[in-house]
C-alpha cells in the first residue's frame, strides 16, 4: 500500500545509497546497504565493502550491539542464508534479536526471508523492488541470464553519422556518472582505439557520484589469447574503484603506442585477442568477475551485440546538429 511504501521508503533509499559505497569493489557480489532503526530513527548503518569481506547486515549489527534487540533492520536485498566467504546473514540477524526485517528485492539464489520468518521474525518485502533490482542489475543478470548485464551506448548525429565530436559536456557528464561509473567494464573494439585513442575511464563527476580512484600499478594489463589463458580471479569486477577496460582485438591491430596500453589505468585493461561469439565472450567476462558491461563501440561491435540478442539496454545520445 502507499502508506506502507511511504513508511519504509526513506530507510530503503538510505540502504541503496550505502550500497553504492561498494561500487567497483564487490562485483560480482551485489551492492548492499543496511540500516537498523529503533523508534523511527537510524541507530547504525552498514554496507558490503569489498568482495569476500563482511556483508552489510553483520557490519550494522556489530555497530549496534545490544541496541539491535527488538529493532527493525532494513536492507535493499533479501538477506543471504548460505555460507560462502562469509557466514549467512540470517544467522547474525537471528542472534542479534532483530524483531522485523524489511527488504527491497528478493534474491533468487536465497530463501533468507523464509528462514527469518520461521524463527519468529516479522519479514516485510519486497518493497521498492524495481529500484533495488536496478541498482544490482548485473548481479541479477548473472543469476537469471547466466551472463553480465549489457548496456550498449551509441553517440551519433541526427543524420546517423558518428565521426568527430558529437556529445555535449552535459551529455558527457551524464554518460560518465550514470553509465561508465555504474558498470563493471567498458568495452570497445580495436577500431575505436585506433580511431580515437580513448582513455575509457571516469573523468566527469558531480557531487552525488564520488570521484573514482585506483591504486596505480602500471604495465599489468591482461591479455587473453586462447583457451589456456587463466582468469585474473575475482575480487571486484572492476579491479578497483573504476571500470575495467575491455578491448576486442582479434587481429592484433592496436598500435603499441596507444594510451590504453601504457597509461596509469593499464592495470584495469583486458585485451581479448580471440575472435569469439558474443555469448562465449560474455562467459569469459563472467569468469573475470564482471557482472555488467557498457559497450561503447564502434559500429562493428554494436552490430555483433545486436545480432547476438545479448543486449539488455540501449542508450543513444544524439547531437543537436
């Protein structure tokens, strides 16, 4: 009901905000934030900080201590009930004596809500499920489609041409803060690197999106040539606080002086030298711990994704000319 939504909205919205603190550090795990409320006021907060690290609910519960007994716990994703790198969050919630749990979106890989209810805890949810699923669209795509979420971004003039500078500063700001910063990886073909020598990073920020940074480690880019190549492992699909850069270069055309091969962000660069069908490519990216990909170009790459049927969202930025 509308009354129920309005009652819980501020706390779940805060959970979404807290979850963003893990952006670029937890993938392929979900972004999760948690608040504990007593008498209508938040007493503690928590979030999932890093892949393999503490989950949001135990972090908030540790801070609350005995004050958690009888309190209401809000979390944007149904609490987990399986042991992985961390113990089940349901165990921590039950031990703490929480009386009510309000969650945003169901987790198709868990049945935490049922376990909590079985232990006498009032469970309310899902509430704000579209917003909560949207934030973790990569996580849900891995579970439900078996591949990363794919957003294709095109920039073109009204006549369909794509040569030269097209987007405005306002469009660039929006694309960086709402697209690049919100995906685990940015993907382009070798043709785009040759034509534009792009940086493929997040350079535009505003007050609501924190600047992205990464401990610098030069000349550690990853190149995949064949089936024998092993993944770099997980621990954040973006390899740090910023998106990975995926370059498709099956014909080894990228010039050795390209910025992307030697700049300060080269540790986040993954070059694919195999010519792979898009579904197979996405499985490789999944193995790299990548849950969402922003495909920026060029036309050959766009066409490959369109023909594969592996596009979840398409954004087209057009110039006024």
